[in-house]
C-alpha cells in the first residue's frame, strides 16, 4: 500500500531497492510530484553519522565524502550540459542519512542484448550507432570520460515515429578528464570493453586515462551492433581484445561491417590512444552531413544537491 512505501527525500519508492546489474549500487523506480523517476543508491561512500569512531577517523571519512560530493556535482553538471537529449540527465543528487542518491529520467526503453539487436534491420543498427556516437562526442566535448560503455548501458527506445533511438545511461564510473582516477580501485569498467590503457592502469602501470578509452570501447560495441560479435582476436591465447592488442595484434574487423565503416572501426580499435580517432572524427565519417558537435549541444539542465541527515 502507498502509505507503507519507503520515502527517501520526498521520493516514494515504487519497488524495493535492488542490485540487479548495478555494481556497487542499488536502484528502483520512485515517484515525486506525480512523476516517475529512476532512483539509484550508492553503496559507497557511507557518510559517518555519529561519533562511534574516533574523532580523527571521523573527520577523514567525512572529508572523503565531501570530496566525493564535489567531484560528483562537477561531473553531473558537465553531463547535463553535454546532453543532446540522448544522454540521460541527472535530475537530483542528494545525501539522505548516511547514503548518497541520484535520480534520473525514467526511460521507457530496454537494454537489448546483442542477439536481440540482430533482429533489427542493419540500417536501424547503423542509425543507432550514429546516435550513440553523437552522444559520446557530446560527453567528450565537455571532457567527460564515460568509462563504462557497454551494451547494458545503452537503452533502445522506440519513438512516436516508430523509429528507434538510443539513450546513454550510467555515469557511476565516469570522470572528468582533468580529474582522473588516482588508484586502481577508482577505475571501473567491463573487461569485454576495456581499453588497453585502462588495462595497464589496472595493472599498476602509469598511463594517461582520456576520452580515447571510450573510443576503443565503442569500436567493440559498434562491431557487435553491426555483426553480432566482438572484433576477432585469438581467443585461445587471450581472454579479451585489449590483451591481444597490447601484445601487438590488430583487432580483426569483420567484412560484415559496411565497407566505408571498416577503416573507422579499425582506427577506433588501435592500441595506442594517440593514434585512435576522436569521436568528432568518428561522427564526421559515419553521420551524413555532420559538421560540429557544438552545434548540437544544448544548454543542458541543472540538478540539485541536498542533504537530508535524518534516518532512512
């Protein structure tokens, strides 16, 4: 019943929070002011609420939480400013008790698995690639690294015109290029889509983490959208594509990829991030009539940050 549902900062949870496909977070749908929202609870960090730990440790943990707040506020403001309408905006960011939360627009779409996508005509799949490319180019124009591009983070939505569009979600692993992760534990991502430089960083090597990480990941995702599988590599010798290219092998782009797209994907999948194309270059190659990402970025929308220090 409505009166028994949990309320978090004015949001009435429509279902219990769950961890399905959510990594270090839980999510649900919630309503506020007559609108339904996607609500996510971060499992880390946890804001220390009382003095059950020593004063020094209390201040250390609270400072870490304040740093988290500032980084997230800067990131979400940049994400919202970058949105072309297909980058799903963060509408609210707040602390309620010891936990942090975000709310985003509820998207009436679904995360197609790759076999499911292959039931769509190739022209539709190519158009979805163009939409995703433009959305990521918009992020990169604001120096945002998504860092977790994969099939589950693209929601496919059928429009009122009975065509398909793609919505880019989940910025839990994202960061601003001038504020990259400082340790291996701060870098997220999926091994299937991981870039070579991200792999090196996770192995403890000093390397620069930039928007080119996303370019490599998108090269893999586009190959899946167009063919149904990842680019070829010797899977008997390597577990993942990034391992193969780090050993000097080139990603095998299938002949099933349209001929004029093949050179683009080959450049996206180069081992050296400096040699990879930018997302602007990708857009110019695959989007007819494309000129400049800045002509398409709108003013974005703001979001609020608030603290509700009462109990959950």
